[in-house]
C-alpha cells in the first residue's frame, strides 16, 4: 500500500503539499488534494460540509506523507487541515452526544464555529504561532499549596486530539501484540482474555513496579528522539515539548490515573507512553521469538507415547516467555526455570533503568511462583491453577439437585398423562351418553357426516397416543409380555398333543406376534448400549481431566476481595460490621440522581470484574450492599423507615419521571444474576464514580452553557464537585487509609461548580461519560 502511495505521488508532480504555503489557507480544501490518494473516499469534504474526515480518509492523508521509511511534516500538512480538526471535534463530541447520531453531529460545525475558527486555528498551528500556555487554565489545590492542575481549554483539546489521531495511525500497527492500553480494542479485558486463553503452564512471573516519578526533561527529550526515528516533523516535536513544559500533558509512572477518565490525564498520554516503551516491547518480543525457535518442534502424535509394555505417558512442555504491558504496568511470565526468569528480570531492569532512564522499585519487582503466590496486575489478582479449579466437576449437592429435578419432571409427566386419560374418559362418557340419548329418541343411530368424522378423528388421535405411550414404556411392554406368554397351559407338550392342530398353530402364531411386538429385547439392548456408552464417555472425560490436572496449568483471574471490601467500607456503603448503611452526603441530591449514582457505581463494578472467577462476590456486593445502602439513603432523605422506602421504590429502585413513566436505572436482581463474562475491551474503573459526588446547587445565577464538549444546551443546572478524599480528609497516597490501587481525582477540582444539562448529568452519573468528556476549564465560580 505504501509503495502504491509513493507511486501515485510521483505520477502527480503538480501536487506539492509543502508548496501549500503559497496557497491561501482558507481555500485549502479537497481541491488541493489528488483524488487517487483516497481510494475509498475520493472526495474529501470541505470545511463548509457537515461531514468530517472518515478514518480511511485520514489514514490516506497520513500515509501520503510517508517516504523513505519516515513520515514528514504531518502537522503542517495533515493536522492543520480543517476537516482533520473537525474530525477531532467529532471525536470529542461523540461520547457526549451518546454516539454518532447524525442528527446531533450535523450541528457540530456551527457549534465549533461559535467557539473558534478552524481556519484560524490551523493557520496558527501551521505557522507555529499557537500559544499553548494561553490556552491553559491553572487550578490550585486549597489543601496542598504550590500544587496546581493545568487543564486545557476546548481549543487546545482539539489540537491534542488531532495529534493523537495522527499518531495512532502512524504507530498502531507498529506496536507489538502484547501492548495494551490507549489502543482501539486493546484494553484491560483484551489483555485478560489473552492471559486466560494463550498462557500455558506458567511457572514463574514478575511484574515491574515503578517508583512514583513524573516525566522530566530527560524523558521528554528521549521521547522526542523516539518519535523522530519515525516522524520527521519539527513542529510536532516543538508542540509536544511545549505541552510537557506547560504540564498540559504529563506522564506519571507508578500512579493510578491512567485509563480512568480523570481530568489530570491527557488524551495524548496513553499513546506517548506506548511510543516510549515501544523499543522495549520490540526487544522483549524478539527474545520471545528466539526462545520459541530454540525449543524443538514435535508432531502432535509424538507428544504422547503409549506402549503396551509401559503405562507411562510422556508429555512435552516447551519453554516459553509471555509478556503483557498495559501502559506502565508490565507483567512477564515464563514456563521455564527460575534461573531463566532471573536472567530475564535482570535484562528488563537493565533496559528500563539504563536505556529508558526509569526508576524501578527493585524490592516490589520480585519473582514469584505462579502456582503458590498471587500477583496483582491491572487491578486484578492472577494465579496459576489446575483446569479443574476453573471448571470444577459437578458437586454432590448439584447432582442431588439435578436428580430431584428429574424426579419432579417425571412426576409432572405422570400427572399430565393421568390428566389426559381422565379427560379422555370424561369426553368418552359424554359421547356415549349423547349416543344413548340419540338412540332412545330415534330408531337406531343416525349421525350427520361431519359429526361422525369429528368423532373418528378424536378417537383415532386417542388411539395413536395410547399406542405411542405403550410402545414407549419398556415396563408396560414387559408386563404385558409376561401376562400373555408365561405360564399358559397351551405351552405344555402333553396338552398340545391332545388339541387340534389348527388351534395349536393359531396359538403359536399369536405367540410370535407377542414376541415380535411386546418383547423389548432390542430396545433393552439399545438402552443398555446407550448407558454403557455414557459410562465410557464419563470415564474417558474423567481420565482426560485427571491428566490435564497433572500436566497443565491455567491462569485464574480473581477480583481483589479485600480491596473491594475496603473500598465499600471507605466510601460508606457499609458500617464496621459489614452491613449496609446510608450515605448522608448524597441526601442533598434528587431521588433519581441518588439512584443513578448508585447505579453508575454498581454497573462499573459489574462491567470491570465480569471476567473474574469470583464474579459472584462482586454480584453480592452490588445486589445487597449497594442496593440496600441506596434504599437506606432514600429513607434517610425522606425521614422514613427502610420498610416504607422499599414499599415505595421496590427492591428494583423504580423511579417515576415527571410524566409518571416508570424508569429503572439500578440493575435488577434478575439482571445481575444472569450476568457473566462479556466481550468487553476496556471498561472504565469505578474510581472516578466512587470518589465523586455532584451536588446540585439552588442558585439564581443566569443560565450557563453546558460544559460537555460542543453542547449548545442552556437549560443547565449548576453542580458542585465534592471529592471523597476531601470529605474524609484522607491522603490518597496513604495506602493504610486509602485503597491500594484506587485512583483519586485531583484535589483542585473540589468544590468547583460545573453547569451540566439534564442529558449529560444523567450520562455522568451512569458512567457513560467522564471528566475527559467535559471542558473542566469552563468551571463556574459560585459562592
């Protein structure tokens, strides 16, 4: 494809993107581009069109700048292109618009034009005049003096998103397969599925733990050097450096804010982390391939040898290296010896500390046994177990329940059979009484043809059902066979000699028919054969499972039970005895907002831990602790009892809107019970929802515009941000009082006011949008 692009550019020498300096920028549209560059969409929409660039069109634009193994001048020839900036605006507004609804996104261009001009923004970027520092808002933390949070305004967010889109096209296919995070379809759950399905017989593993460290000038210069290996663009490098200098973009290793939707995380951070670790990933991948080449190859029938004289089975376990990296979390697994793992760990530490100049916590980066020790990775606990642990055999209790169900099924079938016979008898008696009545009223039986046909059909269907039931029951056939064949005097020889030959022949023919139709020897043999086959299948399956338990290890993924319980207790869902309790802070909200807040927390927990083996424990927390804590909170707000609140809202927490329509936001008990592992990619963690409460303000201030990206609604309500760590007066860096691994929103946002429209506050409570999807720099000062 790249060769075709280069050939097309050489064919059209008149088109020179670098010469676009002589063209007025406001006229830079699809007419300036050669149509062969875009095979699928030959016409790029102009700025006046409501349609922005599609992914394939943007990919063609980026690949057009590829020559001699490098991309050149991507900012001045791709990023500044107005349809590209409009596509960035569309990405920012897509989630807040609840999907790509054409009706909502068609008004995106006028909404963007009201805020800033895409032509002017592109001109400033192209001429390197864009003032990044002026497009930032600094928010100081009232508790930690000297610490402040730098947030970009919407104009700068568009630039950052446009750069991210271009870098994604350049690097996404160049990342290794075990690089997860910050990529489409490559999230936490994708990594977990790889670990559960692809890793076999793990013996040793270790996870790399970084010390708490922010990227400084050394790391930024090294990052820019890595980018310059593939992209030759001075403007892009200058923009990235200025973004780091202004602290709009930051990378903080060893922290807990990547991929959580926090405001302190930039949309560009994830892909920059992947670019920084890309060289490390490739060298580790080469080591994996080298180890696979060193392992001898066997044909499948040579893996197990079975001899008549020797009952021992020979199994081959090749030495393999597995690796998974989710942003700054690295997990390395080996199926070999501990010395191999130790050498691999030393190489990893040497590369990270030497080549990448990162500070690794060597104490926490320790080798653990995959069988006897659990390891924490991306918020879950991993351990190597036997296959029978993941798929346990049916317990005795389950077998008893199954037998009980089969007995109940037989009883119901017998009751239906008796009911059918009873109904037949009643209907037959009605027919006979009708016939008897007719015979008394007239001379003989005279029926209409239609009535006679109906009676014949009814009787014929009865007969067919009786015959099918009879031949389907081996016991009845055996009973009638014994009655008609055993102990009859006509079977005695001295009696048969005294009888006429015609009578004896008739009796013998009758016995042949009885044996032919009533003797279920073949059916019995088939039934015995089926039972024998089932027993052999069970024995074979048991032997296979036993061999797998002795020769194979799989990875079990568990939710961290203790950490989840600590989080439940820290937030206030339960008291010190583990029983549900109300959260007084939420009583200032509307009833629907209270239920939505609990529903957002519960659904995020269910989505994130649905791939875990102990998912039932998370279901219990959502179904019992969160549900009844919500009921108790509603009861405390209305100064009523728990029983009265349950009677009004029901256990499903039903809410009625202004029109009287019933709405259910919290997952019902049946819905939670039916949940299981779903094909999710990267669900958001519960940290952003559980550590935040938006309190509605009663204010007489004039209406503000909604702070969601490019939302034009003015029917907004002002909400005050209340953070959990500030409410509890707890430092999130203190693992003794805070929950280990749970992130926290930056403290500078505490008590800030954000105007949101009803649709976006609903999506915010339900966890569909986060702080990444709203313009936090447009907060409102309300006393």
